[in-house]
C-alpha cells in the first residue's frame, strides 16, 4: 500500500533526523544543517532509504508556503518603517553589491548572463534562522551589530519574493520583457488588494472569529487565509510563496498576529524540516567528493564575497570597524531562501548543471560553519585591528567638541536607557562623568544637548585614555554585548588596578567570567527582575519594608551566590519567623489632606487604634526621635513606625486616610 510506504518514509526521516539533530546540537551546529545532512544520507545519492521522494517534496512545498506566511507575519509595515534606514539602505547595498559581484564572477565561469544573475540571487541571501539563533545564543539581539544584521536580513527576506517573480524571466519564460511587465502588474494589483484587505476585511473577520473563543475555528480561518491567498496567486500565474507572504502581511499589523504565529509555528517547523531534508536529498555526495577542490573553491569564494560586502552597511552607518567585521562574518553564509529559489529555478527550467551540486555542497558547508564564524568573529576582529593605534572607531566625538580635564569621575560605557538614567542622577548630584557610546547618531544628538559624550570603542586603550580612565573612580559598563563587556573590563582593569568597575549584564551566567576579569560588581538584569518580583510578593503579604530590604541586601552582599549554589532543601531564613511574629519598622509619608495632618502624636492615638508606635518623625532634613505626645504632625512628614506586620499595615492605612470633606 502506498500510504504505508509513505508512513514508513516519514517515520524513517523523523527518526534519523532526530538522532542527527541531537548530535549536531551537542556540537552547537544548527538544526537546519542536521536536516540537510539527514536528507543527504537518506536520499537517492546516499543510502537510498526513502522511496517516495515525491510525497516528501509535496509536504515540503506546503512547508515553504507556511515559511513565507510566517515571514510575512513578522514583517509588518510598522516594523519596517521603524528600521527603515538599516533595512532599506543597509539591506539594499548588501543585496545589490553581492548580486553584482557574484554575477560578474559567475559570468566568467558560465558565459551565460541569465545564469550568472540567478547565481547572484542565490548567494545574496543569508540564513535568517541560523543567524538569529546565533544572536540569541550570544544575547546580541539588541546590540548595535545585532540590530544592523537583523535589518539586513529583513531586506534579504523581502527580496526573496521579487526574485521569485524574476526567475521565470531569467529562465526564458513569460515572453521576455512583456511577460515580466505582466507579472509585475499582477503583483502590484495583488499588493493593492492585500493592503485593502489589511485595512478593511481581515481585522473584521478575525475579530468575529476571536469573539467565538473557538481555537479550532481560529486556526482553520488562518490556514484558509494562508493557503487561499497562495492558491489565488498561483492561479494568477505567480508563485504560491508570494501569496503566502502577502497573506502574512495582511495579518501582521493586527493585534492577533502573535497568536497566529504561536498557532502556526508547530506546523511550519515540522514541514520545514521536511523541506530541508528534501533539499539534502538532491546533493550528490559522489559528485561533491569527486569535485572537492571546486566545492571548496566555491565555499571560500562565497565567504570572501559576502563577508566584506556585508560589512559595508556598518561602515556606512559609521559603526566601528570591529563591528563591521563581526557583521560581515555573521552574514557570510547561504540562506534557507536560497534553497527555495534554487528549487523554484529548477522548476522554471534554470539548469546550472554541475554548478548546482557545487552550490548545494558549499551552501551546507557555509551554514554549518556559521556558528563557529559568529563565535570567533570578535576574536578575529580584535586580531585584525591589533597594532592599529588610531582608526576611525577610535575617534571620540563626531563634532569636534572637546571637554576639559576631569578626575575622580564616573565613566559610563553604553548610553542606552540605563546609561541615560545614570547620567541624569550623576548630573543632579554634581558627580562628574564621561560617557562612551558607539552609536554615532546618539553621540551627535547628546553632544548638542551638552552631555560629555564621546564616540569610541570602550575596549580600546586609546579611547579609555581619552576619557581619563586612569583618573576615574568608577567605571559603569552598560552595553548589551557580553563579549564587549568582557573586553572592556579586562582592558580597564589592566589600565587602572584600583578602579571600581560595575557591569550591568543580561544574564546571571555572566557574573563569574566578568568577576574573574576584574569587575567589582556585576548586576544581571534577569536576577534584578527576580528580586523585584519577590519584593512585590512580600509587600502583598505586608512584610515590613526593612525586612524586605534586609533580604535583598543579604542576597546582593553574597554576590549572587544564592543563585550559583541554590540548596535543594528548605532554606531557614529569619523571614519565616518574622512574618506575623516579630517586630518590623516601616516609613509612611503623611499625605496632603490626610487625617494625620495637623494632629499631635497624642491626638493621632496610633498605638491605641492600631497597636503600632511612632518611633521618629522626619521633616525635611530634621529628624525627631521619640517625639513628645504634643509633637504636631504635618503633611509631607515621614513617620517611622514600629510594630508587627498587621499593626504596620493598619497604621499605614490610617495615616494615608484622607480627611472627609
């Protein structure tokens, strides 16, 4: 029975792929590469274990449709507008130059201009899935290079759709220019219809569906939009993938897009795995080994072409050369959409002959090498820049503004939200400070506002010398790049052994390496969030404020060892006996128009009403301990009250009560 044969093939594919992906995960190699390798092993050029390749390819086509649908969901017009400079300028430069240079090189080999441009299309696209996973693993999504890389990837994925429209023309279909114009007009008409549906139809339909609270109906309608739009574009002479992408765009700006992604992801991931397995089945290992020198030449050529070109957008935006090198290496692989274009080109009659096998082998190698390239990129950039005393990334201001000599100050590296809040407090308290940031637009903006901000890489000695790091009392590192944080701490500690270094990092796992490099204090965001959560929980249970602060200080003073060596049994803490049993202290401010305003301590009669006692009263900078019964309480006074948890809560509620009008 053919059904049983197909089921057997699916079981074999998933079993084999699970083992390969598990092994690759241990080696930090992306799952996509594991699926490709599984296809190579199971396909007709390997062990020939899968018999019904046509059925696998049919499911793979649906996987491509769902892939383009989720891509459309991610690329809302609002998101593209917010990142327009990185997406449109950086992406356009990378894609256009890569196509042009690759096509020129390919034309010298093939002698066919159309094939050369098609090869340029394949090489221009990078792997969104592989690169994003690498950025997430390194916690670099929100870094400068991370945002730039994402912007370029967005443009590349958007380019996959018009490339699909152009491929039939390159393959000699569609009546040359007339056919291409007709396809363009059809695509433009579809986009207009999609925009209209996005504005007036889709929100209404989804709102009524969501109101039913029927999950099955919601999934069914979403799949209908995806597959229905794909089918309509196919009937109009365009690709299924284009229709799926437009369907995703229709839903992307609605409030239901995140739920749609959550519901579609399991289907997409399973079917996409079959797509990459089917691509791997196309690779002829014998050809790859017989032509190993040419395969390696193609692989090295792809990296040598893509890496320098992908570094150009960073240089255009005046990012440091180090970040440009990291960005270039991160985008130097072949992408998953290149496989989609390659398959589409084959169906359109674009025959590359032996070059196709060389491309498949080189693509798999570049994707497998990406985690290692991204991991080694910072070190390679540092080695490449070693010995260069002054380069563009070392210049400290873009405006020529010079600041006077400074000492015993704070150096703030990174002018994001944390750096901005810190500088406001330092300015308000009269503490001198200098700021370093590598975003030229941020530097230009705050130089105009009079901030002592400098453009430069904080991991370079010359830059730190310019902000007088040897004379500073404190260094605060507030970047979002773990690798950069380590280098800054290492260089700063070497330059100034007595400098107090505070690092704000993303994850608890960064505490030990940063401390080993010389950081005095490491503050991980995820841990501070956990402290904030448990402090709010304790407040709900009326635990006295001073007890909460004592617990927080106990954890912080232990340098977060409670998280490194979490005991498995129950922790004995004074907190357990304090809640509801022992006395605590709390401060309460007397509000304007409150019942306490204008009354004496005796008149307030707090002890008789609540059981709590007033220990002290603070008015502005004056503190009165053990106030006399005739001491008058006024608005804005701060009362220090003592009692157990219930008494403190009752006293605070009473003091905050408003007078009846």
